[in-house]
C-alpha cells in the first residue's frame, strides 16, 4: 500500500511565501545592534499560506 501524498500548501499570492520581513529603521542602538522592525503580510497575517479558494464550489452540478 502506498503512502498518501499530503497536499502542498497554498502559497500566498501577495507575499509569495515570504510572510515576515525585517526592516531597518536606520542607525544603531547604544550596544551597536542594528534597529529593525518586523512587518507581516496583511493578506496572510504572516503565515505565508493562503486559505483554500471556495469560489469554484458553485460550479458543481
């Protein structure tokens, strides 16, 4: 008996799977660390995957 293949995750079309990024705000702090902020993709809330589309459900007969 063969193993069932798991479905591949749907990659978010807005961020192409790169859901979180670090953005430098310029300069360094007193310890010499680069100051950054984290920004998440607003469409997938930082997960990198998109929910399944349900708009094709009505096409079934």
